[in-house]
C-alpha cells in the first residue's frame, strides 16, 4: 500500500492489517444483539404519528451501540495509527464511529417500500423503532460526499470504513469514485450521468462540463479497511440479499487536529466546505 495513492485517488484500501477473527467475532455478537428482520420497523400507523423525527441516527455517545463494544483492536492497532497519523497528523480526533447495516429487501414493510419509490431515502432510520436506532440502517446510498452533513466545518477529515464480514456484490458493497476529490467540494445532489462502461461515470461541478471517472466496487473480505477524503464521492446500490449473512460495517469519521502540515492538507489543498446541499434543483436538467 502506497499512501501517495491517497493523494492521487483520494482513496486507499487496506486488506491485511486488522485481526479477521476479532472482526468476525464482533459481527457475530452484533447478529445476536436483536432479531434482524421486519420486526425492527415501526408499523405504518405508528410511523404516521411522527413521520419526520428530528433525531434518528446514533451520535457520539448518544444511543450508539458502538459504546457497548471494545474496539481497541482497531483504534489502538499500531498500523492503523501509523496510517492515520501520516494522513491527519499526530493529533487526530474520532468525530463519530458507528455501525451501519445494509437492509435486505425482505425486511422492509410494504409502506416503506412504497414511500421510497416516491422519494428515495438512503437513511431509513425514521422507519425504525426508537430502541433500535443505535445503528444506521440504509437501503442504497446516492452518490455523495461525507461533508454533506458538516456545512460550515473544516473539511480536513476522512472516513475509515471497515467490513466486519465478507461482502459480495449482492450485499450493497460500496462504490467509490476515484479522483473525484480533485473537483473539490460540491453540494448534494451531484451532477452525475451514467457512462456506457459500467465501471465509469460522468461527473460535473456545474452540470455543463462532464468528465469521466473510474468507479471501484468494493468487494471485500472480513477486516477489509477503506479510507477516503471528505470530498470523495461514494454510494451503494440496494442490497440484493434475501437470506444468509447481511452486511454490518464500521464507519469512522476522523478529523485533523494537528496544526502542522500533513498529507490531508496536500490532498485537499484549496478546497473547503461551502454549501453542502443544493437548495433548488432542476431535476429535469440533471436527468436530461
């Protein structure tokens, strides 16, 4: 692994640093936490009583299942520390860590499927019973940057994403758009068009000039670790799993605190978070 690739692509993947046995043990413990099926969801009548709750996601030390587990085999891993120090400097800080769950289609009640056809939503926690909102549930993710929820903040942070079990093409694997960080921060939803070759897409800052970017699908084994910048586009397709293992992963947001220069400064030089979401979108123009 060459960390210079992080500057070039805004993304690196790490295959063999984490203890796979401990990752799998963690995954199996999580599977025993609750019954992972349609019983996680609110009944339609219960959801309609409060269809737009303000807080549904786990926060730092707030209704976050991750607080029950010892993750020192990751957080204190000397190789992980070395990589994070090189990218962010010695004094980095974990802003948030949480578990994310890819929801198979057969878990979802009919009313949720119907609503998602009208208005796609990556985060389906509003439909989940309150006591189970200690992880983030998702059903596919539009291409986005992780800076989307951090308007007005410094963008010198990275995402570290870890697969706790083997992830195949049916388990909503991540798709990362390599080099997309070079366009800097752009508001969501982004100007993206399909490209004839499935491993590429067209991406534009202004919906006028489009450029071709490589799309890497992250099929990975237990313990696979991926790191990307706050400006790197990524997303997923809905899970096609109907039985067997489903994807539970670990997601970290980690920011630079050290004032001295580090790799992240070079990678994101001249970029900053301005507006994170387009206020008015001409969807017909985007889809033209």
